[in-house]
């Protein structure tokens, strides 16, 4: 399986210039790596790259705005994982408490 896509392939697929992709990378929105003397993007970063392009092309968001949006999205994902983890811990705690004190607790919603 191919792990990288060249900037040229990426640019052709999304109908944008290689220069624009380099500008996004230089700004720090994603990383370009040299593979066999060709600038490439790793497939693990493709989803992020696609978001950058969509925000730019479809919504007209500038690089600074894209950076803020991506940072907020990442923070939201982290918070969602934390909420899931906390719910799991709470559920385990509720089970322990119910086993220790059967019949003394009830759900409050």
C-alpha cells in the first residue's frame, strides 16, 4: 500500500496549485515530506489536508481561520474522548456503589 501522495497528484486531484499546497504546509497546516526527491504528503495527514482544501475552496476561509478551525476541532475531539472516559468511570463507580449499598441509590435525571 502506498503511504504517500505526491503534491502533484494531490494538486491534480483537488484541482489546486502545488504552490497553494506549499503555502498551507509552510504555514504549518500540514507537513510535506521529501520521498525519493519528490514533495509528498503522508496518507495519515490526508484527512487534515482535505479539510484544509475544503475550508479554503468551499468556504473561502483564510490560512489563519483554517488554523483556528482545525485547532478547535482537535480540542473538541479531545474533550469528547474525555467525556466518554469520564462516563465510563462514572458507570464503573455506580456499579461498585450499587454492589456496596444495594437498594439505597436511585437514578436522578
